[in-house]
């Protein structure tokens, strides 16, 4: 199993989940330090979300209670309306690895 960050993260993109992750498997399209420097209402911040690398996640669930908008789920507990986010999380890392 792995964690999945749903689209509910978009517009909040809080980084508390990253701080508690023991494997550092949570990433986004913007460098973490740059993301943390953006103002909460910045258009750039409001259009991104974070993702959990399914190959690196150890399913410790430390990130789940840290999310202020409850956007993080175990992959087998993702709500039906957010099931597409399982694929989106995995695809983000396929594209990221392809860019290296």
C-alpha cells in the first residue's frame, strides 16, 4: 500500500506532511523551499499540489493527520470521487523520472 494525495491539496499545498515523512517521498512540481516561500494566496501556490511517490512510500501514515484539508489517504481508502488521483500521483513520478 501507499499514500495518495488527492486534488483537495490544490490551493492549500501545505507542507506539514513533508516534514513528518521518514522517507522524504512527498514532492511537487515546485521545489519545496520555493513552495514554502510563496505567499498563501500566490497564484502559483494555488495551482499546485503535492504527490506521494508510490515506490518510496512505506505506508507509515505519518502524513495523514498532518494535512489540514484531509487530502491524504491510503490507496485502498481513497474516496470513489478521488480514485483518479491514485493514477495522477503515480504519473507525476513517472514523468519526473523521465525528465532526469
